[in-house]
C-alpha cells in the first residue's frame, strides 16, 4: 500500500513538472512540455468523448508554449500597419490556429514514434535557443526552437527546421499572396489550410 502511494506521488510530481506553468520552467523544459503534449495525443477514427477531451487538453497545453500573437504579427510584419483592425484580428486568429495545427497534427499517429534528442539550450538574457534532433524512421532532422522571456515565462516565437525559419517562410508566403492578390485572398487561403485542403 505504501509503495502504491509513493508511486502515485512520484507520478504526480513528474506530471506537474511536465505540464507546469512556463514561469518556473527553463527553455528546454518548455520545449519538452510541447513535445510531450504532442506525443500524448490519442489517434483513431472512433475516439471516445474522454479521448477528445484529452486531446483538447493537450492542444491547450501545446498552445501555452508559444507566443502565438507575436508569431502572427511577425509573419504579417510587412503589411500589419496597413491592415484594418477587424481584419487584423481575423488574421491573428487564423495564423494562431495554423501554428497550432502545424505543431499538433490532427491525424498523424507517426508523431508518437518520433524520438527527440535534446542537444542543450543557450540562454542570453531574455533570449534562448533549444537545439534538438528529431529521429523518425531512421531519418534525422535538426530542429531549433527560439524562445524569449515574457513576464518571467519562456515562450517559443520561432522554430527552425534545418536552419529554415517557420515564421520567415510564413512571412514570404503571406507577403506574396497580399502583393499579388489581397488580404482577403490570404484569409481565404488560410481557411483552406485550416480545413486541410
């Protein structure tokens, strides 16, 4: 009985450490919290209400690891000031949803097979970088997370895959759509991406 109680206490400590507020977490712990939330997602065609609730909780946990507003505004920085406030809010919401969809895939059970090797963290004032190696199916991919400290919390504001910035890629894509077509066209494209089209 005492062993069971001790085991439960240990599990609670582990869980609280994994999913605690970012205010007490190091940059690497924030990244690990994100990865844990992704890997704990449940997949399948006939998920129970409890499974769906669990996935919603994991999505919320993943979202707390990012500064989604900063990411969205940076991706639109070339045009932000010229966009009407009501359209700004629509774009912010859709880009936030897109980042979470990217970070938290809807129907890819292979994410549970991913191995992550953490290569360390570098902290310079209120800026930090966490280096990692993603291994899946004998393939290796270098993933670097950029974080900054906001209100005593470390938050991810960009992700680099083989030295390519996610936010720079978004900015180039969005800039091209707005310059070639319009902001309204970008909203339409974002809707289609979020719908998986």
